C-alpha cells in the first residue's frame, strides 16, 4: 500500500472511532464514564471496539508502507493505539 492512501485510511479510521465515541457519549450523557467502565470490566461488547480495531489496522498498514508514527496525529489516542501495536 502506498503511503498517502495508508495515511488517508488512518484519518478515516480515526474519524470513525471518534464519531463512535461521540455517539456513545451523547447516548449515555452523564452516565457515559460509568457505562464505558462497565463495558471495560464486564464481558459486554464495546460498540466502538470494531472502530478501534480498524484504527489499529490502519496504523499498522501505514507503518508497513514506510510511514513513521511521529508523522501521525491520532488526537490523544496514541498511547492506546501504540500500546496495542507494541504488544503484538
């Protein structure tokens, strides 16, 4: 995959993940933090898990195409995304 299309896929995946998180925050309002904590602690499905997995795959593809992490702006998701990538 060429670098520019890979970078665009990262941007699209990040936007999809942010939209998912924003939608959950709007749906749950003041209960959002409690609900997301319960999703993390319990075996309940996380509705944004697939969007996050897409973001991780996009960053992995970007790096495989020769891109550097420092060139990406993941808008606060760097630690979480790179934590997953560095584990395996």
